């Protein structure tokens, strides 16, 4: 099976081409550049270097979130467009699972996380590839309190992903800095891992496929808050009349 895997859910962009479980090529850009300017060129480059025509692909696998709202929309749009136009299968994989999978043989509780800004994170807990705590948007300091209550042996916890802005929170919760993965090569999402996970999953409906945002974008939240206040004010006025 020829699989093209895409991930633009974080600051890193990762694209991989996998054939029958073997990686033919993988390209990862660890930068905060606009992924929309490099995703398609990265796909073209990998296909050309591997000598594989787009029509020879069997499945498109996309990191479906959680993560960057813009990044998720980009990968989902490109993945859906390719799957529809080429009549190929489309599969979505959790971005957090893709990060945690690198550590599935460590016998540790793995906490993959993505920075959602202002002390918030997208986080989950996995062990041996099995999800222990569901993907969620959370105040990470509160997430750590719950985690500490559930885990008896703190030494068996690994924090990986976008950990940079949460080191102090992790230490304050009683964990050691040695448990925080800082090596960018082992903490970034890997499109190869996404392809291997997606290889085992059932294909999804291309037309109904949507990213797993877990949280409304800030503009939408403000819009809803404003309109909710307007509606409440209107209801009060009607009741008074």
C-alpha cells in the first residue's frame, strides 16, 4: 500500500511517503513559517524523488488534530482534495497519538502536548500505544494536578511535544526536568508514524471528514460571547415589556 501522510498541526510540517510499511521519504520542517507555502511543494518533491505518480497512491493519511486551527484546516483541505480528485482513501489520525507513538515501547505514561497559548494545551495520556486520558484542550497546570493524582510512580511519566512553555508547570507539579523531552528530533510529530497508524485504520468519508479542533477559534468564541450577551439583553427587554 502506498501512503502519503501529512501533518501541519503544530509549528512543524511533516510529510512522508510510505510503501508497504517502508518509508520511501520523509520531510520535516521545524519552523514557524506559513505551512501553506511549503506543503504542496514538499508533496511534489517526495513523489518526484520516489518516482511515484499521484495516481499510484492508495491512501492519504492526515493528522486531524488537535492543534493549530490554520494548520489543521490546511492538511485537511489538501488531504481531502487529493483523496477526492484521485479517488483514494482518506484517514485521519490524532496528532497527539502521532507524537506519543515514538515512546510506545517505553513502558511509561506518555503525555504528548501541543501549546494552545496562555497556559493552555492540547494534551492526552498514552501507555503502550493505548489512550489512558482522552485528547483534550485544558489549562495545563490543572491537567498536571489530575495527572499527579492518577500516577503513583512519577518517574514513569514522559512529557513530549511542544513542552517549551510548560517546563516550570511540570516541575511545580512534582515531576523532574529529565522527564521532559527536549530533543526536537524525537518530540516532533512524524508523518511516518502517522502513516503507520493510519495504515491500520478504516477509511473515512471524504466529504464529511473534519479536523478535531477540540476548541473554537478565538474569533468565534468572541462572536458567540457577544451575541449571547445581545440575546440575553433582548430577552430581559421582552420580559420587562
